[in-house]
C-alpha cells in the first residue's frame, strides 16, 4: 500500500505505486506511477521516451524535477503570506 502523490492534476491518493525500468543504449532508467489496483510483477507495457533526454518518459506520473516541486511550494507559501498580510486583520464576523 502506498501514499498519495502529486501529478499535473494535483494531489491524487493511491493505493499502489508501480515502479518500472527500461534500457536505452545499455543504460537503465526508472520511473513510477500510481495505480488503484494491484499490478502483476513482470507485466510489460509500452512507454515513450525522449531520445535527447531518455529519463523523460510517458509512463511516470510523478513530478520528476525537484526544482518544480520547490517552485510550486514557494508560490503556495508566498500566496498564503500575501493573503495573510492583506486580510489577516479583518474581522469577518463583526456585526453590521
């Protein structure tokens, strides 16, 4: 049983994490994706990869670039801080 992950659609809770590997010019690359049902070990499926950057493939659903995670996290924190600064002192429940 696995945990949730972040994809381009946002947070997706999953039950299983499927890990796969593939060879390009003798070098091994790995990826993973979330599945909501049990998958058989050794099962094969087709993925496409970028010939210039073989680590980029169509099988992985996880954000593979750590800088992208930091940017998204940074924007989220900045948005929260700005909202807190702009509306933090408001009394939303005051009687009129």
